[in-house]
C-alpha cells in the first residue's frame, strides 16, 4: 500500500467524536483572530460604508443622504489638491525608493564583509520611518536652523526653511519615504540570492560586461520581486499619514503643499466632525488603491517574467 493510501485509511479510521474535538480545538485557537476579524475589521468597514451615505457629525444620529457625500467630492477643491499632492508623492517617491533599494541590494549581494550588520542597519529606517519620532527629527533636520542648513553653511551656501517653503516641503517627505528603503532592499536581496550563478558565468564567457549582465540577467529574473515590491510600496505610499501630519503640524501646510489625501480625510473627520464625508473619502481611497493594484496586475503580463 502506498504512503498516500495509508494516510487515507488512517484518516477514515478516525472516530467521528475525535474529529469533532479536533475541529472544536481548532476553532478555539482561531477564536481570537476571528473576533478581531469581525469586531475590528469587518464590523467597522460595514459601519463606515453605511456612514458614507449619511450626514453624521458624531453628536446627532446619522441621517441618510444617499450619494450626496460622493457628489460633494466633485466640487471640493481641497480634495482635488490633496489628490494631486498624493499622486505626486506616490509617483516620485516609490520609483526612487525601489531604485535605491535595488542598488544597495546589488552591492550587498557582491559579498561585502559584515553583510549581516549592513543589512540590519539599512533595514532599520523601515522600522522607524513612519514613527512620530523620526517625523519630528525630519522636521528638525530640514528646518530653518536645521542640520541640512548647517552643513550647507559650512560650504558658504545659504539655506532656507525647506519645510516652510511650499516648493520644497513635499520634497522633504519624498526624501523621508525614499530613506525607508530597508524592507524592499531585504526582499530584493533575497531575490538576488535565488538567481543561479551559472547564468552570470555563461554570460561572462560570452563576453558580457557588468551592465549587460545586470540588464539581461538580473533584471528579467528579478521582475517578480520588483512587481511584488512595487505593489506593496504603492499601497503603503497612498496610506502615508504620520509624516505629513507631524511635519505640517496637522495642517497640510504650507499652502496645502503637504496635504495628503489621508491627512485631509483626518481633517474632515476629526477636525470638522464630518464623519459621513470622511467615510466616503475612505471608500474612495480604497477604490483608488484597488484600481492601481489591478492595473499593476494587468500590466505585469507584459513585463514580469516567471520561470514557467
């Protein structure tokens, strides 16, 4: 009898009471997660979906207004500006972050001594980058009397208030997001380790240089990892909130130049107590992220290469 058949016979021979006890034990261990799923995730999602079609200010009972919250978005200039700021942030910071992460992963993959130490050091910004402490530190670095201006002053270059200037405030947040390259770098490094060395050896025998090997071997074989990181980082960038809130003091300033969509959502919900409109905005953000994710999956058919 084969091993598969023996396992099947063993499963059929188990008493029904034993199966029920096993199932009960499984549900018992799953119960904390199930409670969290329904009470913390699914429940609030259903509630917010209902509130998106109501006028609710946290004091009075919600009043059903249909699609009015969604139609208000069409004429909300601050919302339109927050979308422009968010799209600019996503389209600039994500490619730069992935490029820096891939570059450092390639360098570390070349067998640098003490790689475990460097990998930990480079990963650290990803753990701290979205924290309030780092956002406060960033505000100090790019302030009028900040570290950056002190460094520029040693070279005789006059600095400015990088965060207080509308033309550069968003750029400081882009730099902060690029600085948190650690997580995609570790994933890139793991992908590089899976590429067989024989491919590079064969290309070297054929006279291929470093750049040719990178673009003809490394990049095509790494496209699934690039795709994975791209999807995750786009979603994360659309959800960015803490950095803009702390750096701008919760105002999105100067002149709404750092007014992320999530920050404007927070302002409408907890600043103006317009919870119905904020709920509608939250669901619109979900749609935006879903569209970008779906578009990435559709486009991946043309540039992502798998072994099969």
